C-alpha cells in the first residue's frame, strides 16, 4: 500500500507524457495530411519546373522533337549573353589607300565578310557601331534581340514605376480626406485594376491610333492643333512610352489602395504634434507622411519593379515586340523562343536570367528594409 | 474674423481637392465609358464621333448588332462558360487546399514544421513567369485527363484541357502565407477549449477556425479570382482549341480576326461587365483584400 502511494506520483507524469506524446504523434499525422495537397502542388508545379528550367538551359531540349535531348553545357548561355566589340580597319585597295565611298567616307568591311576570316565572330550580329579615329568600333552580340529586350524592359521600369507609384500616392492622398463621395472616387480610381489587361490593351490600341485615336485628338484640342499627330504604337521611339502610360493607368489603383492602408496606419497624434509645432501642409507631408510610409514605399516600389520586368500581355496584344524590336521584352523573347519556336532549352535559359533579375530586386528590397532597423 | 478666414481657406482647399478628384475620375472613367458606349454604335459612327465629346455619349443610332454578331460568331458563350468553370474550380479548391496547409503550419505542432514554413516563404519569390516555359514542357509529358459536362475523359495530351488550366494554380505559396497570418493571430484558447471537448485538429479547423476566417477567405477568393479570370500567358500556350479556351485569349483571337471596332468593343464590354458588376457590388471587400495583400514581409 505504501509502495503504491509512493508509486503514483512517479507514474502519473510518465503516463501524462505518454498521452502527450500520443497526441503529438496524432497531431503530426493530421498536420502532414492537411499540408500534403498544397505541398505536392508546390513541389510539382513550382519547384520542379524551377529546377527543370536550370536543367533545360544546359541542354537542347525541344517541346516536340524526334531526336533525344543532349547536354550542351553553357552553350545556351553563351548564345544569349555573348557580346563583343570588334575593331575594324577601313578597306584598302591594292595600293594601300583607304577605300572611300561617294561622300568621301572610309569604307569598312561588313561583319559578314569578317566572319569568314575570323571563326570567333561566327553568329554575331551587329547592335551598334561608331567610327572613332580612323577605325570602326562595332558592338555585336549573338542574340541582339535579348539585349534590346533588356534595354527595353529597363526603360519601361524606369518610366512606369515612378509614374504608377506617383499617381498611386497622389490619388491615395486625395482619397484619404474626409470628404463626401470619397467611396465613389475610390471605386472609380480602382476600377481599371479589375479590368483585364487584354481588354484594356485592345481598347487602347484604338486610342493610340495615329489618325483617329482619342489621344491625338485630345492633344490636338488642348494645343489648338499645334501638336502634330503622333504614331503612338508605330514609332519606335514612342511605342514603349505608350505602353508605359497605359500600364500605369491600369495598375495604379492597386498601389493606391496599399498606400491608403499605409497612410491610415500613421498615428494621428503625429500630425497634431506637427501642427502644434507650426508645420504647414507641405512640411507635414515631408516630415510625417513620407517617413511613415517608408516600408509601404519600399514594398510598392520593389513589387512594381518586379511586375514591370515581367511585362508581356500588353506587348503580345498591342505590338508583338515591334516596331523594330522597340517593345520586345524579356518575357516576350522567352515565350517567342520557348513556345512559338518550341525551343524549350533557350526559353528556359532566358527564364533563368529573368529570375536572377527578380532575385536581385528582392535582395535590394531586403537591404533597404534591413537598413531601417539598424 | 480669423475663424472666418480659416473657414474660407478650408473651403478653398476642399474645392481644389474636388477639382483634382474630378479630373482623376475623368481620366479613370472615360476609357471604360468609351468602350461601353461604342459597343452600341456602328463602326463608322465610332470614328466620326471620335472628334468630339460624342465619343463618350450614347448619341446617334443605338444598335445591338455588334452584340448580336459577338453572340453568333464570337464564340462568346463557350469562352464565358470555360472561364467560369476554370476560375470557380481553382478559387474554391485553392481556398481549401491552402487553408489546410496554413492551419497545419500556424496552429499544429509537428516535425518538419519550421522547414516546411521556410520552404513556403522561399517559394514566394518565384514568379509564374519564371517557370512558365519549363512548366509547358512538364505538362506536355502528363497524360491527358480532363472533365467536362459529360464526365471524365482521357485525351491524347494534357494540352487543350481544363485540368491543365486549373491544377498548376491550386497550391499557392502567397495564399498559404495570407491564411497563415490570419490563423496565427486567432486566440489559442479557441483550440484549447475545443480540444478539451474532444475535438480532433481537423474538426477544429473545419468547424471552428474556417467559419471564423471569412475575411481572409474573401481576400484570397478575390485575389485569386482576379488572377485567374484575367489569365493570358498560360492559356495562350496550352490551349489551341476553342472548346476549353477561356475569355482572355478568346477576345484576343476575336480582335485579331475582326476589323470592326464596334464588334470588338461589344466583345470587350461583355468580357468586362460581369467583373465590373462584381467589383461594384463588393468594392469594399476588393479594396480591403488588396490592402491586406500589401502588408507582406
């Protein structure tokens, strides 16, 4: 009996631990079963293709091909990224005199001609050239369209991010006031976000028409006919700007709402204190609003930049990369090779490089946010 | 006197605000209005009206011919049904699958939990564009299993099926993350009380946690609905047949072959109106869900 009583306090925790462990094990099973469908989906449709992209980029994989796939090393990357500057001497006749054309300018041999003599130049195409001090310097790449796409997308991001985020902040500030009818305005400003980009691209194609388009009509009206009609989608120097304006118009509402949430999270006391200190509206904006929006701003800027890098739909619907490759983007290039030409390997290679850019932006974002904590 | 001055200044500031609000309202409203109005005009009338404010007004001959043409020749009904099937199935299954995983991660204790969570967070960074091309290759290797109104059937390949347009988008790391944040902030006492009553973890999830999660479910449903309804890149690659093509590639195809702007605007209006109607009806929820998608990281 005595032993029994002395036993119980010892036995009880053991039994408790036992049931606890049993509960834990049962919970483990439930947890794994519950997360299994999502994990399977993520592994199969995100991780696996992600790994496949890296693997395919080292092969000559095609979508449908009778030939077996072969490992080709870094050849795809070489084709994608190879770039060189060629120094070309002017052509000389048999007497050694520099050949000149009708205008008296030196004549340079074409890249195609040099290619025959120099095997290293095989597959290169000209991007740009400049004549300096009696020689021609020629910038050439194996895939000039890819470099064009990179430049285009950088230009697009550089223009669309400030425009879109600036519009978003301006409208968010307007909406963040206690005025009648604010809900109506918020709904209107946000409405393009829910409209498909395909639909908007189609409708705006008409707006941008050189002859009949609303945009030119509007410009002519406000300038009393002084602004000549612009060929918005047909002029290589302007087409990207046209897409920038439309994209900012469509997407702005999204960032506006996020800015609005950021504005409303700034404590009202800060504004009251600033008012007591005699700060005017502009000073309150600079010293209270902007610092209060810092993290929101970083999130919005980086997220919008990432979105800008993935530009595809507008291009596919409106310009198909034209005119003269002025609106080719990285994703458009990837789909062109990977899907239309069924060259999965090359499309994957472009995709891998695209992802590295996204990773770079995410890294900058993290550094910026970490910078504040210090 | 100074209060009078102050009131004047405030009124002045207010009228400036309203002027700006109206200006922006015009900018964001007119293109959509133009689309709707033009869909009721003949193509020649659209072009002649473009020179004035008539472009935004339903003036002149109002015609329904454009709509009739789209219904007869645009394959609109088929594409609409396809879009509804694809979007609704993806949204519903995405809510169930991802909330289950998030519940396990947020409220249960199990081995591997931290690693799985880290995995989900790591995957957040991969945009769909970065995997679209290899995914195309991957699904080309899958057997073609599809379903329709006539039941389940097999086909030669995964291309041109509903399945290939749904399956890749059900599991979603960001959706898991949104659910996780919400579940994590629910009080612990909730689970403990139910557990004392003998409820299993799954019962707690299904009967207690999910019914409390309407705000986050609405958020996820809206974001996923917008993404799926407006999808373009994926369907143009995996769907070549009209029988399962959704609306966005559908209108693009119509745009490419139809030269008549009146019909194009009618098609665009038909594609847009259902979404706009849903948006106006639930606009508060839309705004809230977008706002909550921003508090990330």
